[in-house]
C-alpha cells in the first residue's frame, strides 16, 4: 500500500508526516547534540511558523488522528483476551479494607 500526500508518494513514515505537515520533524523535535544557538534558531523558526499558521496545531492533530486510525492495531498491539468467568461468588464479610 502506498501513502500519498499532496500528490507525492511518501517513502517512509517520517516522510509521510513531513509531507502532511509541510515542515521537517527535526524542526519540532530537535536534533541530537544541537548547540544552544541552533536550538534557539530552531525554536524561533517554529514560533514564526505557528504565528503565521494559527491552524497548524489542528492540522497536526488531524495527521496524528489519521495515523492512529490507520495503524491502531500495530501502534497499540491490541489483543483481545477471552472473557474470564468468576470461579464463585465472594461473600461480604463486612469491615473496611485497610
């Protein structure tokens, strides 16, 4: 199955997210061993993008929701367990649990 975003085929999950958001993930997540100057510049750029695109958080949420919906079984590794029957009724003995 191919993931197509804005008419382009995404080669990886990271590329799919970057195409859907229109920005590289490193801008938001940072990169390993970045200097304080690089971090400050990255955060300034991110603030500018958020200021120019007030709907950006909503777009991010929509992309995340679509990814979860499409890949929920793999993301959550959901396994249904068989129903467990109680072995017997427990009697109430009164008192308060400590």
